């Protein structure tokens, strides 16, 4: 599953989030004109729920 959302505000810049769910891992790619780009990864643990995967 892949989704992409882009927000644009003429006064503030833009904000983009892409999400990819593959083999039990959720990857979020975030790009913000003010904050820069980042990637976050999460896995699903039946006992702990959503757990961030450290690089």
C-alpha cells in the first residue's frame, strides 16, 4: 500500500508525506520546506503495537 499527501500554503511553503506499508513495516518519508527531509520506519509488534525501527 502506498499513499502520498502534499500540502501547499502560499505563505508558508509545502509539506509532503509519503507512506509505504510493506511486509509489516510502515515507512514514512516526510519533506518539509522548513524542517527538511526525514524518513521514519515502524514495525507492528503484536505485544507492543507500533514500534519505531531505528536505522
